[in-house]
C-alpha cells in the first residue's frame, strides 16, 4: 500500500487569526477533496484573540513548526541493524558483504550506539603483524573460534573466553612441547595422541584438532578433568592458523570514542555542514531518546524528499517560516501584495484583492461544493471579522461581508457579539510583557534600500491602547536591533474611532511618516485619522516614500 504524502498548510510568522484559521480550514477542505494528508501548522505563537476563537469553536491549536527545511526523517536512510560488540571480525565482514555496506553500527541491549566497525578496521586486523598473545588480549570467546573455523565443541564450555596465554602450532615431537608451550596456551595440532595428551598435561586452555580427525575418549576425559576446551575442525593446520585471528571480537578494533551521530530531527543543511568537515563514510542516526535507528551517508542526501507546503495569508519570504527555501511550495493562497517568494516550479497561486484570506477559502469550499462544518465556519467568520476590523477596514469588500453573513448563519453566531468578544480578548494586555504584545501581529517588509517591520494592535477603545503605548515605545528599539531592521513602526488601532496612533523608531522613520501622510513633525507618535489597515493604507504609503 502506497503511503500518502503529508503536506503542511502553513501561515506566516507571528500569526494572526486569519493566518491560523485559514490554515486549519484549507487543510480540512484539501483532505475532503484530495488523497494526500494535509496538516495545518503554525509558524509562531497564537495570540489571545486567536486563542479565544479556537476555544470558542472547540478547535485544537495547530502544531508549531519553526523550520520547513528537510530533516533526516525526510530521507530514506539505511536501516542497517546494530550488532553486538562480541561478534567476530569474520562475522562482521560477512554481514558487510550481505548488507553491501562498509560500516556496521555496534549497539548495546538498550539500542544505544557503542561503536562503529568499518572495513578498514578489519583490513588492519588482517594486515598488521600481531604477537601470538593477541587472541587472549582481545578476550576472544570460544564460540567465535568455533564459528570462524567451522568447528564443533568436543569438551569444555563454548561460552567461555580465551583470556590468558598465546596461540601455538604443535608440529614437533611431544617431548619438545614443554620448550615452547606454557600453561593456558591455545594449541593447534593434528591427530597425534601423544601431542594432544601432552598439551593437556601442560595445562593448555584449549586444543584445536585439525583436518576432521577423531578425538579419543581418553583425550576428552583428560580435557574435562583440567577444564580444557577441545574443538574439532575440518580445516588443516595452516588454514586454522590463518583464520583464527578473524575470531577476535570487533570491540577490540571498533571505534569507541568521538562517534558523530545525527538526530532524526536534525536538518539536512546542518548535516551537510558536519559531513563536509568530517570525512567518515557513514554516520549513525538516533531518535529523540538516543536509540539507534539507522545509518546515513552522503549518498542518502541525494535522495532527500523536501517537505511539501501550502502557504496561506502571505507570500513574502521575510514572513515565511525559516527554511522555506528548502521546502517544496505547492500552493499559495493570499490576499496581500505580491512579495518576494520564489518557487522552483509553477504552483497554484491564488491571490485576490479581498479583506481576508479566509474569504478566499470560503469561496473555494463553495466552488468545490463541499459542505462547511459549523466549527470551520466559525473559524472563517472570526478571521474575516479580525482582518476587516468588523467590516471597518478599507480592505473590506462586499464579498467579505457577504461571506461573513453566510458563515455566521452556518456557525449560529451573532457577528457583532463575536467581534466584541474577540477584540476584548485580543486587547487584554494586563498579563503580557512588551515583547509578547509587540509580536502578536508583526510583519517584515522591504522597499528600496530599507528593511522595516510593522506591528499592529487593535482595541475597542483608545484607553486600552494608551495603557501599553509607553511600554512599547521603550521596547521597539530592542525589536529594531534584534531584527536588524532600519525602522520599526507600531500601529495602535482604535476600531470604533477608526484611527491609528503610529509610534516608530529608526533613522528617517519620522521623515518618511511625515511625507507619506503629509503631516508635520511629531514628537513621539503620529495620529492617523481614518487609517486602520496595515495592508491597504499604511504599507503602500510608506513604501511609496521609501522607493522614491
């Protein structure tokens, strides 16, 4: 069964009610008309007005995303199983050939990464000249030796370890064995009974009987009495001597320190940066609990699947979620001026000169003959009320008002009462910091050589706005520095009086406002009568002066 693709429906940073509600509603519409899985997301904190709307209509707040760039979890990385650090070099090599990999992850019983073994480690173990104590130094399990030389256990415990002594090959007269053999040695020999018994007498820890020769009952009994392991193998003496070092456990050769792992939620751009500085072939991937889940290499990055997103209520790059350049934009639904976003391939771009993006979403429900649920109708209605300031904004059109009236009938809501409750919730500034108030509805713009930002706060009375004006005058200089802007403006909009007090900071800000609205210089702020719309009244006027 083919897995459905997941598409994010996402509004702008510092989202307002329209940005959140449009994303939720459009995801609902797309899920009812297409086979992919559409999920509403948000690119910033939800303000108090929007919280009130979501609670009123019983809709859950969308999940926060701060970056749309591709992550490791968007890549088909290898699901190479972790191995135990006790397996032999020979077994590791066989697994590498079977899996067609050059790196094996070594994990513990809790699925945590303990180390890495790579082909060069195995090659080093073959090519380097080790003394004949290396098998004991590596604490090699007899089970590994059995596996490596295709042996079978004749006496002793295969789960025990060879931890003391050296490896010797006995080919001389038994009378001479005491000259080169010591207690605890591992002895490779043939079918000569005298040599086998002499090795046991000298307290060998293990005998390997080669070439498939039968081992007498006398030898087995003697070995058992002295806790000597006896292994039979079909290989000859030369082959056993050549292969036996391959039985050493990989933990003796694997890399244990300074292992670089990537989290499954890490962003591909960050991963590429690390990979460019560290010349490893493969890197372990771990989940949020640090458990090993797979391996990733540079080659896997070539198969990266970008996140697929639909943008609503914006088309300015400065307002989009971070990492938008690393995502695949499928659609843009908006009601603002054309901005700076670019796409690699053609997309559906629906932009209408209406007062609210949610009005466009309402139209799309009607065009597709999809019934609008009561809760979605409530969200769309609230967004229209918010963006048009209950139809007082010059951006409001007859289409917006007609859509709101129809949505109010579906949702069973009184428009005026809902508007009062929304605006009251949004203008409750008592328990908020200046920073929280400022970023309730803040957007960035570019015009000519200037980069600037505009925040807007609306309330039902001038008193509510005056209570926060002084706090914001102090904070906007901080916002100017933190956002690296040339100017910052804050609209304090009185909905009932249909006017805005505009406070500002930055070089040339006062001069630009004066020219834009033909007003004389003011000390701290400008009163703009009849100005309530950032999109249609303030931004065009400021940009016209900046671009001259």
